[in-house]
C-alpha cells in the first residue's frame, strides 16, 4: 500500500494517508523498541495527532495501527513510571488521560487493528475505538490490579459497555489475558482475521466506511456515543437531535440526488 503523505507527531506517532484512500487516516503507534509502551512523550504525541485529525474535515475514518510486528501496545511505560515520585505521577496524569480521551473523542469512526499484545493502556486505546479488528495472534487484557492500580485509560467504563458489568468485573478483577478466539467470543474484539491481516482488513473497513457521507458518519457516531446508558426515550431524543443536524445538509441533498440518478454521491461534506 503506497503512502502518499506522512506526518510525524513527536518521535513515536505517525499519521499516514494512502493512495486510493484519500479519506482514511492511519494513526500509527511507532515506538517499536518498547512495544509501543506509552511514555509521557508518546501520550502527548497521541493527543496532538488526535487534535489534528479531529480538526481535519477531510478524514472520514481513522485506523489505529502499530508498527511493531508482535504487539499493538503493551500499555503504560512502567519503566518510566518506576522513576516517578508521587508528585511526578500527579503531574503526568492529565497528559496520560489526554491520549486516551483524544482517541475516544475523535469525531469520525475509528477502527483499531490489533495483533499480539494489547494489554492495559494498550487495550484501552483499542476500547476507545468504535470497532476492533484483531488477528489470531492477539492477546488482550486489563492487568492493572496485578501491579497495584486500576485501568485508568477508560477501561472500567468502556469494557462494561462492551461486555456487560459482570463480565467486565471478572476480567478486571482477575487481570487475566484473553487469547484472540475467546476475545472474539466474549465481544472484546469485533472481527477476527488471519494472522498478519488485521491492518489490511481494518484499512479496508475504513475505506468502506469512508465511502459514506462525512456529515452522516459524524452525526451517527455522536448519536451512538451520547445515547449509551440513556433510557430509550432519552436516547431517541439524542437520535432526533442528530437527525436534525443532518436532515438539511448538503450531504443529505447530494445523497438523495445520487440515489435517484443512480450514481455515486460526491459528498460536499457539509
């Protein structure tokens, strides 16, 4: 797959665009010497890349990938954390949080391409995405209680929304690692593909998503996210507000016209 542009954020994060996939951005975790362990510098770079992507109206789908062939991300950089004083840890917390919320709050659909180790904060980065594509080598889990902390990158909130409160409790309390087949069975990942195919399949899914209205995609994601946890009546009000935000858009007019004229839409994105 030919890279047409590449923007680096700090030393450890890259955003790539590919030939023929103009509206899909690849957000690459690129700290292979540490299996993408999230240091303070890397967290800052993830947040900065997400800020830029969120402001880019040309991006209709983002795919979160890893440059390490045996790991998606092994979580927080515990070697760095071991050198921290309590005051250092307090100061670093907002930076760490900004990385996870940066991915979570991206306004377009986001797909994680997971292989190998996706543990702790690494799995939380995947959980912050809308869809997780994993290959058969994936090993996922939230082992934080085994080192005396808790999942602090959204895991205690995002995991039960995927698998239910009791299953999430079992996984968090036991700190166990879950292999790919069971992860798919439990709903920890959404699609399971052959070894080495997670990135290609996630990018292909991103391209299929990006063929649709950018206005519609962002509004649909907003409705899905804001409606979680609400009762049905309140959720339907969230949906109605999202519908009203797109009903009179240029994308809606173009979509209807293209359907009736039996052609592919040329989305204005507004």
